């Protein structure tokens, strides 16, 4: 009996070690290592780490298109929601961005928020649910791109989304966290209103 328990524990340890290596490779953008670990055990493709993040979410967060492509080819769930604390760096960074840095997003919504354009475009054409919204403030992909000043992503979504879906994206109501105020501004807005306000030249 003791030998069986030891064997079971050993199997679990090996499985956990493989899963952790997948997370590490996805997070660091190491394509070769990620491929090797997935070839060894692809059953952990949608596993989550201690923070609730999947390998695909970590690859998107790091902006690694090659790892994102590999994970999606192995049937990673492109619409799986995860909660993550992240500090956004770039032209839109200000006090409210840093204070309001935790939210539940799918990999596609995360890519739109971070402005990883090549990842946005790949997920757009590979199963991303364009109508999915963030769990906390109900913001969709277009609203996130606008609010984080991701002009290329905003333009792509507006020009490449079919008309019916674009209407939904434009009409979705959410909290407008006004840029530059250094605090959360709770007022109801829509992506159309935000687009006019923040990107009038788009």
C-alpha cells in the first residue's frame, strides 16, 4: 500500500513539474522549451497556476506571438477568463492605471488592453469572442483599447469587425475611467463616446 501511494505521489510531482515548466516557458516566451514541454504532456494546456493564469494568458501578457500561436495550435482556450494584477507601461500610464490594475480578462481582452497588436490580430482570427467583456467593469475589446490609448488596436477593431458585432461593441455601456484624472471617474459611457472623446482623429 505504501509503495502505491509513493508511486502516485511521484506521478503527481512529475505532472506538477511539467506544468510549472510550461508556465515558465510561456511566461518567458521561450518557444523551444514550451514546444518540448507540450510535446511531453499537452493535457495541461489549459491548466492554471497558483494565480489562476493559463499558459496562453502568460504568453499574451509577455507579448510572445510565437508562443501564443503554438498554444492555440494545441487547443488552448482563447476565451478563458483570468484575474491578474498588472502594471501597464506606455503612453497611457498614469495614477489611475496603476491603482486600478487588477481585473478579470480573457487573453484577447488582455492583448487589447496591453496593445500587443500582432497578438490581437492573431487571436481575432483564431476564435476570440469579440463580444466578451471584462468581468469587473463590463468593458469590451474596443473600450479597453481606447481607454488604454491603443490606437492601432482600436483602428484595427473598428475597420475589421463585421457591422453587426461593431454595433454591439459601440453600444456596450461601461464605467469610463477618464484618462489623466489620476482617479477613478465613475460615469457611464460607451465605446463610441470614448472613441470620439479620446481618439477623434481615428
